[in-house]
């Protein structure tokens, strides 16, 4: 069984036991959250839209690897480097209920 959930403006396909990194959420670590799924596919192959719940636990918060932004204009002596580290929340999918 798997479900499609939406967090932080992005959609994720998850099943029980998955660990995913989503956009930073204002939730404490080890706290349980309940997510309403967009779609659930049962083991028998039937689809349920807008029904059920997904229970997840917040594992940790952190920052992704640094992404370097480099700007360059040829023949103009213009070079700029800028780094960015996006914040994330790692969650573990505990249970999918229909």
C-alpha cells in the first residue's frame, strides 16, 4: 500500500517505513504528525482519493548540501560566487490508514 501526500507545495509517494526529507516544518523532533493524503492505493489495487490518514514521526531537522551559484560575464571581469543550504525536516512514515 502506498499514498501520495502533499507537504511544502510538493507531492511525495510514500509507503510505510519510508524516510523522506521535506521542506522545513515548524514541528518538534520526535513529535507525531497526521497528514491527509491526496490518494491511497490499497494492496488489492483499488484507489481511494481524499480519504484516510498518514501518520508520521519527525526524525530530525537539518540543512541540505551546499549549492554553489556562480555568475560570470565574459570579458567584463565579473565573477560572483554564492552558496545556499536549504533547510529540511526528515520524517518517517509510521502508518497508512484508509
